[in-house]
C-alpha cells in the first residue's frame, strides 16, 4: 500500500504510486523524511501547477496541473534530476535555484524562457516563485515552486501595445484636426498636428481652452463646449466661421471649420471630457461664395477650383463640369457633358441624391447631403451641395470626403480608446480610496489627497513630455519639494535649510514606471513625516541613485536608496503592514519587476529600490493611452 501522502486520485498521483524509484536520487517514498512528505502531500492536493526538487541532486516531483506544462517531458520527468528535466533552460534558472537553496525566496513575473517540451524550441513566459524547503533539522534540503504559464497573456499584451501605438500614429497623422479636452474647464490633454496647424503652434497640453485661445471669447465656441459637457449631447458644426490669432501679436484671421464635439464618458456614464474632430474647409467655403456671387465669374474659376462643380439645366442635362469634377469621376468630359444626370450616373437613380436634385430644382432651395456612390468604377463618398441658379437649372458643388468618413470611423475607435484610458485612471484612484485606512475622516481625506496628488503630479510630468517618460530628479523634486529648501509650503517648522538631499545622475524614467515610482516615494515621505526622520527636529533624508547594468542581462537597472537619519530611534520593523508598504511592493516589485529591500537600522529606515528600466518601458507600452 502506498504511503498516505500520495493517495491522490489523479493520473500523476497514480504514476507516483506505481513508479520504480530504484533509479531516482530520491529513493523509495517510505524512506522520505516527514518534511518532504508534507510538501508532496500539499502539492498533490493542489490544483495549481507546482513542483518540488529535493536533496543534493534535486530529485524532481510535481502534481497533475504541472504535468500539463511539461508536455512530452511527462511522465519521464518523474523522479529525475531537476537539471536533466529542464536542461535547455538551466543556464537561465540555475542562479535563481542557487538563491532558493541559499534560503532566499524569490518571485518572477512573466519571465521569458526558451523551452523544449514538444520536440522543438518554443518561446514561453512564466510567473513563478522559488521557495526554500527545510528538513527536520532546519537546513535547506530542497526547493518548492508554484508556477503559472503566462505566454498567452504576454502575447496578448504585446498585440495590444502594437495596436495602441497604431492608434497613436493615426491620431497624430490624421488629416482632420483632433484634440481631447478634459473636465469642465476643457483642459487640453491631446492635440494632433492638424489641430496645431489650424490654431497656430502654441503650448496647449495642460492649458484650458479659454487660456490657450482667448481670441475665441464671444464667438460661441466656449458655450458650445460647456453645453456638450453639461448635456452629454454631441454637437455638429458645419462651415462655422472662427477668428484665430495664429501667431503671437499677429493679425486675427477668419477660417471656416466643420467639427464635432463628442462627449467622453467614464465607466459610470458621467461626462469627463470632450473629443473634438473636424476639418478646415476655408478654401471650399471661399470658392463656393465666389462662385455663387454670379455666373459671370464661373468660367474663370472653374479651372482653379479644388472641388468638383457641375451645372445642369432644368431637364437635368449636364452643361458643364470642371477639371476637378472630371478627376473625381475618372472620365473624359465628352462622356459626361450633354447627357442627363441619370444617364451619366445611373447608380444615383432611386437614391437620396435623386431626391435632393429634384427638390432643389422644384423648390428652388439649396440642398446638401453626403452620399456613397457605388458602381463598377468606384466606391466613394461625396459631399454634395446643390443650389438653384438663374435660368431654372441647378449647380452642384461636390468633393470627395471618403478619407474623412474613414477618419470618422477611426475617430470612433480612438474615442473608445480614450474612454478605456479614463477607466484605467479611475481604477487607480478607486483602489487608493478603497485601500486607504485612517482613524478619522480628516486623516482619511489627507491620505487620499496625498496619494491622488502624487498620481496627478506624475501625470503632469508625463503629459509635459507627451508620455515619453519623466526626469527622475523632477519626479523626486515634485514629491519632496516642501523639504528641499526649508520653510516651503507644507514643510514643518523645523528650521531653515533643506531636510532632504537629492544626489544622482540624469535618469529618464519610462512612462510605465513614473506613477508607481511617484506613489512609492510619496508613501516613504508620508511615513517619514508621521513616524520617521521628518517627524523629529533635525531629522534628515537623503535620496541617491545610480544606473548599473543587470548581472544576467544587458539592461540598465535604476538603483535608488532612501536613507533616513536623525529621527526617532528604530529597533524593529513596524508590526502592521499598511497600504504604503503594499503600494511599494506591489507596484515596484510585481508590476515593474523590481526589487525592494528595507532595513530598519538604529539611525533610521534605509530602503533600496532596484528597477530594470527595460522592463518598466515594456510596462509603459502595454498601459499607455494615447499618449
């Protein structure tokens, strides 16, 4: 009868009971020490992939869930030496195993490994922890691992990052102007090249519309934005005149624009901003006005127009079409002039185009519409404006708006992406609200305001650099400013002079690491003010950093040290692990793949943070919005 600790009902437990252990470095299960039996029993009863490697030769044991990760290596891997089972990745994992056997538990998230479990090499990613296992004498006799393959997640995140980058390029390269405004004050968050060309190249991001473009006062645009934000209803403007001062001290210039104000909503349906999209139609409007001023000028202007123009008599026969109209249509003049509209473009029969022409002809009123012309020759969208002319006929202006219609589809996609980033930002704030603990309401409010403020300051630095990253010294300065010069706003009255020293080379923190790092520094500073060096007269904090190369990879690692001195005596770590500790460990260790080490020396807390910058940059690519 098999030992009680391998009484599982799955296939792997059955294989273990019937296995010939004579060739295994582990020997017969009846001779295994109680410490190994306990770990194996726990492992076999778990549905999470696990394995244990035991003894000097690291005999390999695993459960049913882990067998699925082994692929073709199962069941031959049972009882073999760890090195023989995973020989192809041994150079990568042996340093990690050595640390576990030395008594140090480790954790790795999305570690890339090239494994051979289906007869060929394949790239895979794993999240796992290595923990030392001790025998009855307290010595490390083996190691235990809980592992989860994250290959599909990593590949999905990479695809999402590529799609996000594509959306960013679409936004900035779009032919129509676009911008994103946030809050009731309509603060610029994003603006593409076409928008900057329209309004003149000026600093917009982080500035309200009213401050950035004061010349719009009295033109109704501010009121339109206010109404769209208040009601949540989109507004569409056509050929709206706008007076802009496109250069400092320059003349005010009149332009004409088509535009849409599309409200942006958060996860709860509340309006949080306005997405603005449109096009500068000044040239088209001015041509149209000139043409409608009189038939005498038509002939001279036809050849210079940048949009199509066609004249029909009262029988809908085509008398004239300009060069741009021929270019859009794709045929020679002789194939169009002299024929009726219905003969020249039979695909328009029975459509809203026919109804528009007949209404303009019968009622002598202008009619406008957009229509998708589909035929064997083309599939395009035309913007049509049909006007009655003296003599009983009509004239039509038309232009190809296919690119704009496609851009509108891309705009909708971009609006959804902006909504997604809004929800992500709200999720971070909600987490801070949910996890913040305090003994009273003022304390709770102060804690939440501090944490949200840290996020906002990091967000401002990122927005200033268009989400390319943030300077480390500026990030630290933003969080520690009250203590850098003595007597500043919010600084304790502890005497003149700086209480915090910053020392280190210029470092560009990737966008994905800026907010987590700002939150971590905020929590360290908050703790120092409450309990550490900054709570006592004469207490000091020094923050230093440097860049090193990682031992196992050719990437730079930011090594930052927070050292406190002159505060209350420190004898041991705090008994309670608060939200701040969870922020530091979760964001820096788990999210960014960094390492956090704290030491409570008699002179004060010393916290060392190591962040691999390449890893942090990858996080930024996965989480960035239209940055």
